[in-house]
C-alpha cells in the first residue's frame, strides 16, 4: 500500500474511533451551526494535514485532542466577529435537534444545550479544559494534551469548574 | 446538580449525523488552501525582499554609469542588501519557531507570546533596522549624485543659483519634507499597530499564561 493510501485509511479509522472528540470540541467552541460547520471543516483539514507529521509519541486520542483544541482556539481568536452575530439559545437548540434524541430525554437535552452554552461562555483555556474533564480524562492525560503539569491541571480545572458552576447555577435551579 | 451530573449527560450525548469527513472534498480543500497560502506567502516574501534588491539594482546601475566616482553608492547598496537579508532572516526565524497544531496547548501559547514579543520589539525599533538603513541609503545615493553634479556642472550655474537661495530652498525643502513625512508615517503606523494590536493581544496572552501557572 502506498503512503498516501495508508494515510487516508489511518485518517478514516481514527475519525471513526474518535469522531466524538471532533464533535464535542466543535460544539464547545462554535455553537452556531454555520460556525460549527466551518470549524469542523477546519479541524478535519488540520487533522489531515498534521497526520503526516504524527510520529507516534502520543496516543492517537491525545494527538487528536491537541489538534482539535489548537485549531479551535486559533479559529476562535481569528473569528471574534462571529461572537457578535452569535445567538446561543437558537443555535444550540438547532444543533440539538440534529442529534434526534427521543422526547423523554428533553430535559437532558436541554441541560446539554445549556452546558455547551456555558462552556462557550468560558475563557479560552477553560473552554479547552472543561470538555477534557467531562470526557473523563485523567489529570495525566490532560497534562499531556495541554503541556501543563498535573498540579497545574488540578488548579486550572478547579477554577474552570467553579466558573462553569457559576454559569450553570441559574440553569440547574430552573431544571431541578 | 453537580459535576457528576454534567459528566453523565456529557457522556450520554448522541453524535450528530454526518459528522464524518468527506476525504476527496477535504483533499481538494487542502490543495486549494495550500496553493492559496503558498501564493500569498510567496508574494509577501518577494515584496519584502525584492524591494531592497530592486533598490540595490537601481543603485548599482547608476554606479555603473557614473564609474569610480560613484563609489559611495556601494555603501547604499550594502545597506539595502542588508535590509533584504534581515527580512529573509526574519522569515526563516518565524518558520523555525512555528509550532504545528499537534503541539501541547501551553507550548503553542508560549510560542505565540514569544512571537508577539519579538514582533513588538521589531516594530518599536523600526528606526534601527528599517528606517535608518533606508534613509542612510537614500542620503548616500542623493549626496553622491549632488557631489557629482557640483563637480561636473559649469561653475557659473552654481554662482547663479546661489544668487537665488529661495529657488534652492524651494527645491530641496519639499523633497526633504516629503521624505520625512513618509518615514514619519511608516514609524507612526507601526507604533499604532503595536498599541492597538500587538500589546493588547500580548497582555491578554500573558495574563492567560500567568493564570494557568498560578499556584492556586
């Protein structure tokens, strides 16, 4: 098999296995559907481009998280104007309907929408840290992705969780 | 509700349909973007380096016509070539320090901070590496031509000219003023770029970096 075909097949396999990372990072950074499509395309493009430089030092999931988060953070910085035309409630509702969840899960879906809206309202690095923590990654893995020490991950996550809790306070009171 | 509830909801979420990648389209987009980026970079690098090379070429051509008398123009050529070399060195430096999207987030943040600090340093010291060499080269070039003109022109021409100093001043002053305004404009625009663009961004990233590495 030639290297190009190898790369294409590896790309497909990884994308099937780790599609959730791409989707969750995209939604965390770009709740509006048009922006989400744009960011997802950019992330996939960066994954495809960077794949040739993957040397196997990191686990595929760690590597994918890095590319996704770096791309999303760069995209977000470069598109500050998107913030102005962004309407969180409507956009998140639209994304959620695509998931096609059953009606009895409406409360959970609403909570998820609010969670994404809250993550989106966090400062840049917190916005990257919170999805990693919600995905259940250990401090060691988060440290590998971010380049922080495990101690700093702990401190930064505590702060990020507090900020998230503050943002979610009104929402959870409403849902409970 | 607490963090565990959020985590549970997060993990149970369904993935939207069609979140996969259309590989042929992706390759096509990549090729288009790569070509566009390569063309943009080529034009930018050519403009930056070729301006100095072009000026050097013009100076060299004039020197060749003047002959040995025009030897100071060599200094102007050295200054302009030095400027082109500086731009080239900066491009290579930027290329060497660039981190890919698969680098750890903190390393990318630190690289960006270092890049912005370097950019600020360059823009604040524009006079030393850009304006001074350009102005120096222009002064040397013009002075050489004027000196040659004075030695080769009939002496009575200058006698007559000095009788009308207002004409001499009227010719020289606008040229110097325009030159000064151009250089001042370039300097002011770059100071503004530092104040409005580089420094706020740098302060934001430095604060983020400090917060991330704060002990508690």
